[in-house]
């Protein structure tokens, strides 16, 4: 029996980022015969009238609420979103008694605690394209739902969690992209988005991607990726970001995607960006990416110090960074190195060595995040628990009291950096325009994209592309 569901995007961060998961979920729900509507709160100043329009007098069997981020993951601001989502849940509850089902990356990290905080009964961890349609079926018919993979639900003795099931992406049709207003997101967010794979098999001590997306990399057929790109191109969306954890893992799949794009003649029409690991990265891949329309690469390098790379669980060395820089310079590819400073073992000397290496390698830009967000379930969380009470740990910043489950944002910032690590870092950079430091006083170099007014204005004026590249272009225009 078909059901009727309203999917809600509560994310109001600017510049706007299209909720790609809701596009994929809506297609999966419709494919199972369900009726789907989508309420996007991103562009609304007053959400009350919109909730009235959709919920008062309407008969939905369920409400789907996505929580992409619980906070902005940024040490200097520590903007915690869940209190706002809690208020939204109260507003929904005042208008309908339909069950609210929560999902999304942020939710999947602490599902039971989040459901408890929001006073809700249902959530889905990991992928929802299979689990959500089944749950809606069961809610409509009243059948037992307790064995649905990935379901977290309230029982008499507390919450129960079913292990998620990893989908075979080759059998998943994701190409319609018709529920989210992707054209408006392109106009106001500067780029579209797409996935070529899910999962990550790396062992970085801080990263939550393997926890939420799975530790096994599952790839989409290159043909399906190109089909979806053509759908977006037909709507005028020609700047895109690949949402993969690392586009070049595995490298052969990345090459195959590029070759399919080139074969269809899309490389001349597309402008896309991707996250890549420094290894594996070959000149062959770089040239294929460029021919396929790649405009910029964001390498997650974390550090330029060999000891810190090992401490963070990375599988490459500073010499590998030199190789990626040499390839990108030789191929004339715009590229960025992303640093994550302040983790276990970090000292002023390791940071000094990292900044010196960045200046030597001369990437187009260097993004600097100071303070490592601690996510439950990661190796870093285990390290922190082994260091004793949170409120007694001098390496921690953020909500260290009454937060043993790491529900609210906490950051690891090595005490070896002294009382003013931001000032120390700023002095090392020395005004080098290639570095994004995230200084609230210098918004043109602000590496926090949460309500970044410079980016919003630039996109309004016609700039397109990855946020870091838009900021780069703004500096070069001056």
C-alpha cells in the first residue's frame, strides 16, 4: 500500500548546498510507489507559514527530516545546530502527529542520543534508499518494522539499533535529480553536486566517513555517473562538486569515470572539483581529470610533518605531497592542500615544518583548520577517553562538561601549542594570501563556510565553483 511522505531539509547554512541525499531518497521512494513531497527550508526566512501550508490539514504517513551536520565542525565558532533542529521538531509536532523519521550523516554519528534529545521514535543510520521505503510501507500497513536494516527505534527498554545494510550502487537508480531545486542551489550556492562512490577504507583517526558511509568503497558505474551529469547539464548546472570522500580511491574507477565523461564530449562543458587523497595520484589520472573538465583538486593532506601524518593515521608521507604538487604544476591544475592542525602530538615545531613545506610546494591555496573535531566511534575518541575526564583534559576545547558521549562539539587542540595557537599560526603564515586561516577579522580568508557573506556576495555576482576556488579567484581579481 503506497504511503505519503514529506521530506524536509532544515539546513539553512549559506552559501546554500543542495541536499543531494533528499534527491536520491525521493527517487527511491517514488520507485517503490510512494507519494513524495519535499519542503526545503534553506531559502525561507519565516518557516512557520511553509509548515502551515504543508502540514495543517494534510495527511502524511510520515515526515522525513535530514540532519546533514550537527554543527559547523569549526573550532573558532563551535556553532551547534541541534538546538535549532529541536525547535523545528516542536513546530512540526504542533501541526501534525505523523511520525518523524530522522536520517543524514550527522544523525548517524549519535542516533540514539539525537532521538532522545529531539524526543522522537524513529531514525535511519547510513543509507536510506532501501530502508526508508520499507519503513514507510510498514507504517502504512501496521506491519512489524523491527528488523529493517539501519533502523533505530524506541522500544520499551530504550532504543534499539539494527546494523545498516550497504547498498549495491550498481543497482541503484539515482539519475532523476528532480525533487530538489538544483537550479536555484546552483544560482545561490555556486555549484551542483554528485556522487561517484560511497564509503572509505582509510584509517584516519578523526574521520567519521567510514563510520557513516561504510569502510568498503562501493562504486557507481561510470555510465550512471555520466547519465546524471547530463541531466544536470541540461538544466544549466555546469559547475559541480563530487561528494566522494576521495575521488581517486580507487584510482582505476576515477579514470573510468573521466574516460566516460570524455567519450561523451562532456569535458568541454563541465567544470568540476573533487576531494582526492595524495596517494594514489598519477600524471595519467591528472591529465584525464583535466580533459574531463576538472577545474580544481582539494587534497586532504592534514600535515606536512611525517610524525603527525602517522599520528593521524594517514598512509602517505611528505614526499608524496611533493609528488602531487609536481604533477599538478606540470599539468597546470589548480589545487589546494587542506591542513588539520592541533591533533595528538602536535607541537609548534611540527606546525612550523608543515607551513614551511606548504610555502615550498606552492599549491594554489592552503586551507588551515585549527583544532580537530572529535566524533564518537573514531580512534581519536578512544584516545581522548584514555586520557581521562574531559573537563580535566588540557588538550580539549569546547563543551567538555556533561558531554561524555561527545554529543556537543569538542575539539582536540594540543596543549603543546601554548595559550595562543591562532596567533602563532598567523605569524607563521605571515600574510601569505595562499592560506585560508579562518580569521573572523579577515573574512576574505575565512575558511569557515558557515554563513560566509563574502562567498554569498561573490556567487550573487556570478562566481561559480568550489568555495575555496571562488575565494582564490576573488583575491586574484584584486
